[in-house]
C-alpha cells in the first residue's frame, strides 16, 4: 500500500510506502506528516485498550454479515466467529482478522485497523476504515 499527497500551493509532496496490505500505516500518517511539514499541530492518537467482555456478550455477535454495494468489495460477506476465546472476522479464503474488544460493543479489526461498532439491536455493525464508514447487515446467526 502507498499514499501520495500533493499540496501544489505549499510546494509539498508526501509519499508513504509500506510493505503491508493494511491501510493503517498510510491513512493517518500521510496527513499527519503533511501537517507537521506545514507547521500545524496534530492530535495525539487515541489509545487502544483491550477490555474483557462476558462470554455471552461476545457470542451474541457471532454470525454472518454482508456489506452493502459501496464497500471496496461490493456485497462482501464476512463472518464473526470465536476461535478459542478470541473473536475473529473471517473474510473467507483463509483471510481472518483478529478483533480486539475495546468496549462491549466495539472492536478493532487488527488486520486493517478498522473500527467495528455493533448495533444495539444486533442487526449489524458499522465498519469504519480510512475515513469511510460502511453499514454491515447481519444475514444469519451461527
């Protein structure tokens, strides 16, 4: 993955390269580097603190989900599973993301550094990544 940010009026180009499929290394870093180069203040990143979640609450999110047509892979179907005692987001084709619980209704997708916020009514979740938010609907419980 890479990011190229060009600011012609400031005579500034920021290039961020990484050997990673995840946008985590590019998304905030390119913008922050530009801000630093331009003498702007940047906010410290929020800390990510893992929390323990009751087993029944953790199992309540297990199921199959479908992104809508606006996602990078339109209508992608994923599954949240529990492997051992840990939640994972199974993208299929042997691609799995560890989910870090940060609250009883929020997880961080460790692979893509995206935030998952589970709907209170259990009908789906919001997947936020690189400034984009996607609504994901539950299609079945497992």
